């Protein structure tokens, strides 16, 4: 029987190998752990605050990963896991909070850019309308009306199949990222959402 202890971000994963094909895994959320201490000189106790019968007991001599030579080393290693990644004791570390803030600001700026690209074009008049095919109409919106060959266009296709009229957009969105001159070759799908464009 042997134990391996791994750091899984907000959790500690303890794997108990009883036999080569018999491995048990226990995942402990770091926030659950109240104390880590030593009892009987070779046993490390992980107290998860649910009473003595729920505590986790590890004999350092049975731990194969990480390699430790004393209960003190095992205790210190487990404590170091609690202070890494997300946790720094009871609260996230300042470095973690700064990193999370940076990610949130990046997401905010990306969403802001998506929103700026994807106005509700159905409320605006198109710049170009192509009605050369009796069963298909193409409508184009752009902030640059002088250049139909640049990828600055949101293009809608309205087609009639029998008695059914189908409304679709190039790439399934209203982004200004298509070329008006290529409207006949573009891929059209129903409007999904600017947050989930068709790839």
C-alpha cells in the first residue's frame, strides 16, 4: 500500500495504491482543510473540520510521491500545496487576484469588441442590395461604403424556397468581416449570435 499526493489547483488529490490494479482516489478541496499536523511522530493528520473520524491520516513512510524522509517534510509539503495556485491560506493571494483581474479585463475588452462589431443591423438600412436573382436577395452593411472588395461587410441573404422565405447571414453573424464582392461564395447560416460565430 502506498500514497501519492498531487496538487490539482483548488484541490489536493490523494491516490492510494492497494494493488497494481486497485487504485483509490480521494480529492480534498483545499478550503476544507482546517489544520495539518503530526501525530505519533510518523503520521500526518489532515483535519477537514468534520470530526476525528473524517480526518485523513498519512504515514510518511507509505508516501511514494512526493519523496519525503520525515513526517515534518510531508506536513510542510501539504501546507505548501495549500498556499499555491488559488489559495494563500484562507484567501486568494494578491498575485492570484491580479491575474484573475487581468483575465476578466481581457474578457471584458473582447466582449466589448464583439458588441461593437455586431450591431443590430436589422434596424439599419443596408448600403447595398443585390436583387439580380429572382429567388435570392443579398443585403450588405458596412462602415466603408467605398470598398466592396475589403472584409468590412456584414451580409444577409434572403432566399425563397417554395413558399418559405429563409433569412441567413454570412458566417451566421453580423460582424463586419466579409467581402461584399464575394457574397455569392460565402457560407450562410441563420443568425446564431455574435458571441457564437460559425467557424
